[in-house]
C-alpha cells in the first residue's frame, strides 16, 4: 500500500467507522460485539484496500460486518454471552431507559438474519437487490425475511410486557 | 410497522448514542499491516521451502554421481543453504501488493467447516466426523477419471458422505489457490475459469468488488449443484457441491443451502 493509499484508508475509517458501528449494534444489540465486527472488517479492508474501489468499500465492509455477526450467531457462542446492550465507555445515552430497553428487547427477539435484513433495508436504506448481495441470498428471500421480521415486530408490539430483557436473537 | 416506524425503533434502540470506538485508526492500520506481513511471511517460508527442496533435489543426484554440490545451493565450506540466512529478516511492507499470493486455511479447519456446515443446514443429517475426511488432489479422485474436473490445476477436494432426509448424498468441498492476487479480480471470466465452467452449466453473480459467486450445475457426469465463491481479495476459490450416492439423479439439495455452507467457510 502506498502512503497515499494509506492516507485515504485512514480518512475512510474515520469517516465511516461510527456509522458502521451503529449499524453493527442494531444487528447484534451488543456494543462490544459490534466493535469487534467493525474492527475486523476494517482490518480486512486494509489488506484489500489497494484492490478496492472507494465507491464499493461501503458494500464490502457492510458485507463483512453483517456476515460476521450472523456467523457468530450460527456458531452459537454468543448465546452463552447474554446481551444486555451495555454502552461502551464514552457513549452518550440520549433517550429514556424504558423506551430504549423496549426497542432493544423487541429487536433481540428477531432471528439474526431477519434482524440484519431489517437493519440494512430500513436503517441503511438499501434497496432489496443490494441487501440480497450483502446477505448472499435471493431478492425473494430478502422480501420474505423483511415481511416476517416486520410481522414479528407487529406481533410483539401488540403484546404487553415488551420490555423483558435478555431475549435470544 | 412501516419504514418510518422501523427507523424510529432503531433510533430508540440506539438511544441517541454517538459511539466512540474503543480502538483508534492507528490501531486498525497497525493490525492491518501485521495481517499483510503475516501473510507475506507465510508466503516467504513456503517459497524458501520450495527453493530448498529444489536445491536438495539437485544436490542429491550430483552427490551420488561424485560431482561437487553447486555453490549456489550451499554456502562454501559450511554445508548450510545460504538462502536460509536471507529468511531471518522480517519481510518488509512493499508499496504494491500486485505480486502477492495467499495461504489457505489448514485442511483440518476446512474439513471441520464442511461437516459443521452440512449439519447446520440439514438438521438431523447423518454426517461423518471431520477427522474421517481427507483432502486429495482432484487428479487423484475417481470423479476426475470420469471426466468431472472440479477446477483447474491446484484444486483439492474433500468428500463427506451424508444421509439427508433418507437420501444418500456425497458433499464435497473444493479449494483452489488463485495463482496471483491480481489474477483477473473477481470478474466473471476468472471466476468461471477457476470453476471450470467450460464443462458445466454456470450462472455467475458478483457479490462485491472482490468476490464472485458461481452456481455450477453438472447435468451429465455426476449430476448435482455446486456453489463456488471466487474470493479475489483473499486469494482462493472455495466451493461446496453435492451429488447422489448410488443414483444417477441429482440430489435434492438446493443452491441456497450450499451458498450458506460456502459462506461459513473462512
């Protein structure tokens, strides 16, 4: 990597890292796992930076983060790590704890792939086909995962006592 | 629950957080450099082993015939290969990575990932232990002799015979190192070349700038699907396929399951 490329990489990391961290957190509900996934994606991106176009770097890092978090959930180790969505040091918490806990708890009840699909579609505002590429599935699967995820949330919000904590995702 | 509701839900979950990453950009750059250096060190040691093997191959017949060993293969008067001295220095980060090649995960990890992926995608399937399956060069397989060529030179295969919903299925994992890092990138042509699509029906789709996915279907020799990822940035090609055991019909395995198994292999 040339010094110029490394400079561009640093600028990219500084510009995108916080946004990617929020996306990762919404996918997993744990700031520490989110931080690990984002850091891993950035390290991989460094190694591939000289062969990566700037306009496709976002898709590359989103794909690594998404699939890293889904892979972790498949392996199951995270199920032993109870996720109570603690904020890391230095993170400001700007909303009421009850609302926040209710939202976190609702998202935690979604299966990992449904949750990641909703985050990519409605937080990142990605179109269906790009979401499908990141998730490595068909457009039809993205649509069905989206519909199921939204239905799950609707059902949850119709029921009382949503704010139970520690649900497995 | 509409898109606006979803965005509101996400905002509530974040709680107005403005996350401050724990590690800095310098840490990431340093870790990225170490990753590149480790990769190059592994490549360097492999190259040195190859040179040493070549030197030994040259020296042995010369020694047997009574000729002196060549000076470029052994240091004068020391009997030690001079090339080893060069290898004690850590490799330096070069400005260009275009000549870089890569190392693959070890065989045991790949076998474990294949068996684990089958179990995960097909709950209840009977699968072998990872330690029971072994890699071989594609040229050494029965399928190759029948004309089923999985990839190009350097492709290695491991089989895992399983029972899925009462159906006998032979899964296989194929891996191929990409000959050079910039060997065509992840475009359709190199991906189909490494998947040996000249012999099969293939459908290519790009996954991102450095990864392409090939869905390969064998219709005559050992019919069945294979999902193959061409990972240009990582420097290798990995595929998982399925064929029937004891039948000439393709197994009831779809690409989506194979895609998931391939993706889980890192």
